[in-house]
């Protein structure tokens, strides 16, 4: 299925609801992310309104886990495999 950003935006609340039920910490990480751009199967997120990932601390392992949870939630709700970046 070829995904359109407008279609994904229309289902984003459902994706976040699913994510919250599966992994509340991942939901906290992504609930205020903005859908910036969709390049094929790569979803770009914008966190410009949020500073929770800023600073000198390295949360790479945690972010990778949360990204994977979000990717699973998108697939479960929308039926499309997307790679999340941002």
C-alpha cells in the first residue's frame, strides 16, 4: 500500500492510541511529534516544539526502542511499514 501523508495524519490519533496501549513510554516520547514529511516509506518527524530529546545525554538505545514501537503501531493501525526518523 502506498501511503499518503494526509491519510497518515488522519489516522495519527489512532496510531498514538494504539501505541499508548502497547508502550506508554514510547507514547510519551512521540505524542507531541509532528508529522513533517513522508518520503516513500520513511516518515520524518519534527520535534521542534519539544526539547525532551535535547541535551548532552545519549538516549539512543531508548529512542531506537521507542521508534520500533511507533513503527509497529503505524503498521498495526494503518497497515503500512514505515521507517521513522527524527
